[in-house]
């Protein structure tokens, strides 16, 4: 039976981060952040998929160097969830990230302080309809605000920082805004969000920054985030733990489910967004798979991937998945190729294998098939696709050249 939440939701504006709605009574979304070097495209994508499978709706990646922006140009088209670029001190990295096609920016007002630079980023984001999260952090306020508020971090100082940034955005007609006012002190964080909720209707991103490792970090984060959610404050959340980011995504999802703010899941189906390499209609297969699993209580992670070149590697932590070739699909279990099935039998095969894995475990399922033969077939399709299509089917090189021109 689905748990029903008793907590009223504060009414906020809504912004779209890719295809994920934030605010406006949309389901509260879960976020996390990769810890890989963003220039490591394959490593970062693998972590993005791991986070998506753990329950993250949105993933943030650092964009602190040219190589990171170029990496984002390759990551964004292949990501199963929207990507937010975390910008540090260089406003040009924000412009480069927008050029790379990210779905949202995160700017810290304490780091990028020049009004003309802030307005330049906001103007570019406005023209592209890309939202910005104003990420106020208690540990990096503008020095003027420290002095104004007695040389210490106060809720009032954090709220003032956010409102000042909104003012710069308003000067260029930009209002696709989310806001966070994070602190490592739970009482300070709660007070700041309460005050912010009184003076703006922009959606709020909740988190206790630098919460530390579990279990203390989990307790601190839950104390702050859950308190505010119970008051109807908060539209998207992140646990900031000193741990594998997968633990952050799982914790966020579990918190929302336990409070009745998100539906509990059976099959957790993820799918790539489809790109130039896909040889099937990924959306149609994913929808068919969702319908097939709808009434089955099988708590597995199932992936539908558009191509055999990247699919099994990017979703290798899924319990089960299918990666498309031409006219057929390559079924894999925990990243290991298991079988080749006809295109019109892919969903039926997923259901059959999901039931088998759920009943007997992945090793028992794999023992039924010739995995070496399945890998040979998958390798053949991978080589054919690379020969026919090359390495850059998403035309990332064009975006990368644009990034280099922008920051040169």
C-alpha cells in the first residue's frame, strides 16, 4: 500500500532541470554529485549511472577546468539524468558549461563576486532557458557580508547573499532560479531556510553542507532536511556525505519514501536518453518495459540502453539490462553479456530474466547461458557500430571547439 504524506507542501515556482520539474508541487527530487574528474568521461558516466540507479534524479559534476567543460560536452548527451555544472571561481567555466549543453548551473555568490560577471552568466543562461541554482554556503560568504553581520555567519547574512544574487539576475531579466542556503550547522541551516521561505517563492534545494561521514553525517543531514520537509519547505534535496556518492542518493530516496513524499519503487528502470548511436527507439522500448514491469514486485535495477558500444559499461551495476544492436539486443547481467535476443523480444527477455534473477540470483541465471558466445556477439556489434559511425556520433567535437573559442 502506498504511503501517503501528511506534510503540506509550500507553493513555489517551477523550473525545469532537463526533463525534471523542480518546485510547483512536482515530486521532490534527489540529487548527488560525482567525485570523479569530469574530464574522465567514461569514469564520470559510470558514476552518473550508478547514482541514477541508486535513486538520483539529477546529478552535479564539477566544471573547474577547460578539460571538465569538454568532458561535459561528451557526458551530457549520454547521461540518463539531467546534469548540473558546479562552477567554482571562474565565470568563464559557467559559460563553457552552458556551451557544453548542461541542464543547470550552480553558482556560489561567495566565489563569483563581480556583478558584471554574474550578469553575463545569467544573460547566457536566460538565452538558453537554463536554470541556475544560487548555492549560498555558510563557509564562503562574501567578505562584506561577514563584516556587516558581526564577523560571523548568520541566517540573515545567508539570505541576504541569495537575494543580492537574485537582484543581479533580475537586472538581465533572468528568473529561472533555485536557491540553497547550506551550512554545516543544522540549527543555522534550518533557520536560514525558514527565513528564505518567507521572502521568496523560488524553489529551494535543501542540504546540510559538509555533514561528514556516516553515521553522523546521515544523522545531521536527516535532522536538517527532514525538519524542513515536515514544514513543507524544500523542492529538491542532497545528502552531502563524506562517502561514496551512491550512499547520498540512496539516503535521499529512502528519506523521501519514508516520509511519504515519493512513491516506493519495485523495478527501478533507467534508460539512456538516446543519442546518435542508438539503432532502436529507446523511448518506446523503455515505455514498453515500464508497462511490462508495472505490476510485478521485482526489486531489481533494470537498464534499457540504446547501444552496445557504451550501454553495458555505463550501466554495469544494474542487475539486468539490454543494449541494442541492429535488429537485436544484447542482454547483460551486472555488466556481463548473457544473451542475444531479437529486437521484438527484448522486453519479454528482460521480464523473463528479471524473474529468474529475483528468484535464483544473478549467478544462477548466468550459469544457464554461454557468456563467452554472448560477449563475442556483442563485440562484433560494437566493432561494426564504431566502424560505421566513428567515435563522435553526438558531434561533441563541435561543442568542444565552441568551448575553446569561448574561453580563449
